[in-house]
């Protein structure tokens, strides 16, 4: 009989957690191994936007030398960022962003304060503070509560012209709502690594919007990914064979993470 599943991902929304809970099957994930590459990917997207690199790459494709007056340069230093989902990835991102001079707030369910964040808000209080931030980053897991968390109501509360990055789960974002927010200039830039439907449909207007950066769900990938996976798997296998319990990353089958 099946007693334990080791997922090779941090998110486990593709598994039937209700059945696992009913049958008493343990589940562990790879939470934490993606923290550094995903954090670096977020910073890369933001620097590409703020420093004009995205515009320069597009101009290079058509052999254009853009005058500096046509590129909206800015600094990441001094900006205010809110990270929604202040887990291991969020804390890694907060550490890097803080070192670059960004003021970083986090959001979690309890409002418990965490290292590297200037402050942490309870998720239920988020709308009261959302318009303070230049940058909003999603790193929430996908659950029934976070499906389409980023909808028209959410985007109506952000600071006009804010930047939005999604490296969490695609279905946390209502795609139609984010397109409207871009068209209405409520958002000035969006960086997306994950989507409701993958691959992203060829007909999606996101492909051709100049203030959108798309990466194909690669933010967490590194060459030594398998080595990181095996370290956790071996620790859990050894623990399970010896004690029937897991050493690392056991998933709460009720909360979904």
C-alpha cells in the first residue's frame, strides 16, 4: 500500500490532497530548493524593466539604436516592494532586494514578523496597505483560497502604475483582470513566469504587450536541480524507513502547503 509521496515540486496543487488525507498517505515537497533561482529571476525581471534592458533587447531585434529619451530609466534602489507569500522563496527575495536598497514588506496569514522584511502584514489586512507599494510580487501557493486572488478588486487597490511579478502559481491570477489592469494603466509592468494555461496560448494579447515580460515557467530551474532534489529525498527516505516519519518538507494536507 502507498504510504508516502515525495513531490519533485514546491507546489502540490496538482495532487488530490483530500484523498491523500483520507487514506493517511504522507506527502512531502521540495519547498526551499527553488528559493535562490526564483528570487534572482524576480530581481532580473525588475532590473530589465527599470534599467531599460527590456526595451533595448526589443530594439536590438530590429537593429534600432534607441535614444535614451525613449526609454523610461529608473532605479530599483529606493522602491517599495510587497511580497505576498513570505515563505522560503519570499524571504530569499527579501534578503536580496533589501541589499539593493528596496524597502520590503511581506504578507502571510498571521502577520508574524520575519527576518529581512521591514514589516509583515496579515493577509486579511493587505488591501489597507497595498497602495503604498511600487512592486507587488506573488509567491502564494495555489489553494481554493488563492485561486484568482489577483482579480479586478485586487488590482483596483494597487498603487497606480505599480509593477506586478508572478512567480507563484498561474491560476492565482485572473488573466483577463491583469490584461485590463495593464490596458487601464493601473499596472505599468508585469513579469509572468507562470500562467493559468501552459503553454500560454498563441492568441493571448500578453505576448505582444510591450510592458509585459514572459518567461516559460523557468524561474526555479537550475542545472543542479536533481542534486538538490535527491538530498531531500534521501533524508526523507532514511527517516521514513527508520521511524515512519518524514525529516523535511512534510505538506499539511489541510492547508495544501
